[in-house]
C-alpha cells in the first residue's frame, strides 16, 4: 500500500513528465485551451467505495490537469456507502460529493454521477490511483471523432494481477466474437462519452462492476464509434473490490447482452452443436442396427433404427435455430421503430477540442 507521500510524488511526476502538455504549456507562453467557450465543459464522475487512502490525491490530480488545460469542469465523487472517510477526504478537495446510504455497486454509482452531471461530456475514472489523470484531456479531445473514447490499458506500464488475466482474456474473446470488433480493453474504467448517448442504455446497464463491459457491447451493437487510447495502468492503492465470483457475473452479462443485440451469435452455435450430436447419434444407431441383426434385407425397414435421443437432439437443434431467427427478427423489427435517442454525433461542442493536441490513436469503428 502506497503512503500519502508516495501518492503525492506520483501525482507530481505524472504532471511534470507529460511531454504533450509540456510542449503545449510552453508554446508561445500561452494556455493551449484559451478561447474555449465557458459554457462547454467536462464532468468527471469518480465512483468510490472505501478509498480514503487514495481519493484525495486522485481528485486533486484530475483537477490540476483539467485546470492546466483550461477546460471548464466539475468533479463528482459518488461515495457508494463507504464505511471509512472517503466522503470527507473528497470534500477536502472541493469536489461535489454524492452519497449512497448503502453500497449499491460500481454501475449504480456511475449512473448517479452521470445523472447529476452539469455538462454533456462525461469522463469516468476510478478513485484508487490506477488510471493516469493526465490522459483525460487526450480522451476528451478524441471525442471529436468518436462517440466513446476508452483508455486502453496497453501502455508500457500496465500492472494487472496475473490471477485476473486469464479471465479477462476469455471475456474479451467472447465480446470480440459477439461484436466482431477488435477490443483492446473490454472493461477499462477510464473513458469519455456524451451523457445523452449513454443514458439511453441505463435500463440495461449493470449496477455492478460490469457497467463498462455492458456499455461497450451496447455501443457496438448500435453502430456507435469507439476509439481506444493507449494508457498505462498503475498499481492500485488499497484492496481490490473485484473477487473471483465476479467472473461468472461478467460472463452471464455478456451472454445476456448477446441475447439483446445479437441473438444469432448464441442460438446458431447451440443449434449447430445439438444438430451435429443428433446426426452423429443417427449414424451410430444405423451402424449398430446392422451389427445387431447381422443381415441386410428388406426386414430392416421394419426395425426401430433411430433412437428417441437422436430424434430429440435433432428437434432441439431445429427449435434453437427457429428461436434464434425469431429473436433476431423481432429485435431488428423493433429497432426499426425505436432507434437510439442519441444518434452518433462526432462534432458536438467542437470548441472544446479545438486546441487539444492528440497522439496517434487506435480506432475501432463499429460495423456499418
């Protein structure tokens, strides 16, 4: 666990060693964000649960970065039923602090913060010191050509516990299979998006840790554009709230999202599996028929050849295919009459992005 002195040192180093910001601040001795419309800004939502050791340094770092770029902003800390001094530490920074009387979950805290935000552009991040605050302006800048920008943990310094990496790889593979898109980081907690766009998915977004996973799949399903920005990922301060049982929750949620947006991705493989088993059982029944009677004549036509299990497997495969086709047809039919309330719009508030320099980007575009 890092001490407060180490946290402060990390914040200062991160602030001083950002080469992009250093160039911009020194260029002509002016603020690169000068001239931005005062009415345009960023709301940073930070869910926190028992994070008193890190939340203050994290909020101060975020505020310092956004102030240096001249971006009007607010920082909303949602204390999700903490039993320690998380709320008190956050209040010392001058941030807006919202409190849940009991722990409702990571996703529920994000929903509360997003609903309370005063600005259209939302950035979410964690309170545990893992995500680099100095990358927030880059994420906001890339919103000019995207509907969501995700801080992908594929930088040079990424500290993800080895015990969690196999499960993350499996979940990412499943999500790639469903969306048919390359996803460098499925559930990164540092991302920027527009409030009206994400709010339309609140009824299906999880109140738990899988909020980010769900919103990624939902955006891809409705042809929104997601851009991935490489970032580093620091060791967290304090104890992680993710436990092994959450893997099953994530897997179930991904399958549920597939049922909502791409049902054929689930039903067709299952239909093929059971149909293949049924065909194999039919072949086995026919082969054993000749072995049992040891003769080949017209009398075999009167013998029971196909077993009940083979028939059931074939019927089940056919039924699964029909159910999948019906579900897919219904979803597409409903989608024709209920399009997303927030269409893809990459030019919203262009003055916010005008003077922000961005680095090379990895872009994943939703399939047209």
